[in-house]
C-alpha cells in the first residue's frame, strides 16, 4: 500500500469517527430531551394532583362548616370546629408544599381519607341527634296540645264554676219586697203636709230564701234626698259596699231563718225636708236588696 492509499484510509477513519461521535451526541441529546420532557410532564401531573387535593380539602372544610349549622349541641359544635381547624391547617400546609414532594402529598392524601371518616362519623351522630330532636319536638307538640286542651277544659270548667257560683250567689241574696215609706205626725197619723212630718216609717219584707245563709243579718238603709244627699244623724255609721265604705241612715239587726220576715224601721225627722222625690235603698250582706222612691209634697 502506497502513501496515497494510507492517507485516504486515514481520512476515512477520521470521518467515520466524527460521524460516530455526532451520532452518539445526537442519541445523548435525544435521551436528555426525553428525560426533560418526562420530568416536565411529571411536574405538571404532580401540580394537578396537588390542586385536586387542595379542592378536596376545601370542600371538606365547607362540609364541616355546614354541619355546624345543623346542630344545637354546643359540645358537638366545638368538636366540629376543632376538626375543621385541623383540615384548614393541613390545607395551608398543602398549599406551601412543593408539587414534587410526592411523599408528603401522599401523606396528606391519607390524612384526608382519615378526616373524611371522622366527618362521616359526625354526620351519623348529627343525623341521629336530629332524628331524636324531631321525635322529641313531635312529642313536645303533642304534650303542648294536650296541655292546651287541658287548659281550655280547665278554663271552661272555671267559667262554668264561676257562672254557677254567680247563680248561687244571686240565688242566695236576700230580697226586700213590699217596700213602703209612710210619713206620720208626732201622733202617729198620716202627715198631709211636709212640715207636719215627725217620722218616716219604713216597712218591708225580707223574702223567703232557702238558699240564703241563716243567722243574724244587719240591714242598712240609706234615705236619699231629692238632691241625692243622704239623710244622716251625727252618730250615723258606715258599711262596706262594692269595695268601699259608705254611710247609712238607719241600721237594724234581724234573725233570719230562711223564712219571710217583716221589718219596720223609723226615721225621726229632725232636719228640714224639702219637697220632692226621695229614695230608700236597702242593703244586706254587702248587696243592694231593694229600693223604693217616694214623694213628699208641700
């Protein structure tokens, strides 16, 4: 082999070596590109998984918040609040952790699964409590209805009792009948003129009443002048009528046994009597039991 052939052969080997190096560099470049592409895809996948996990944590936090409005039990609300704070704390950690930190993200996934189990347990408790509360509410409504019915019945019975008591009270009241007022002279004769009147003689009957209490009865008479002023003496007293004390003109005590009693009372005229219409009101046991008007003429 001459020098020229050797030279050509040497150049060929050099060219082949260069081609080999270029090919090797191309393969290495392609491999590095593929690795970088796969790494980029993995980072994007991790980021998506992290974002999805964040959404799940946020949703769980909202669920805890919603459950707190369903219960009226303070202790259970406190427990729900504690678990919600734990969810929010882990959620904040998840926001700061790198997407490529697969180990910690997997741990946070497991934490999420545990928190969901706890949530389901609370939901079951809340549903059970709500069901019990509904039952208690229903029972309470029934009790209230029964109480209202009983109260209504009691009120009706009270009204009927009051009406009956009122009827008995009215039936047991004494009644003055056949009331007459006769003006007489000092000789006991009928007085024809007003200036000749020495006495006013009041007569009446206490009617028979078997329902009235028996025993001593104080009878009070008010003699009313035409101007509605009362005829009274210096020693005239008072008696109770309609929650107040009022003055009387005459008073007499009788023994009442349920049978009719005749009563006579006398008023000595010591004052000036003016012509007009007078009135005699008769009271017993705190009630007005009779009234009679009479006229004295000049």
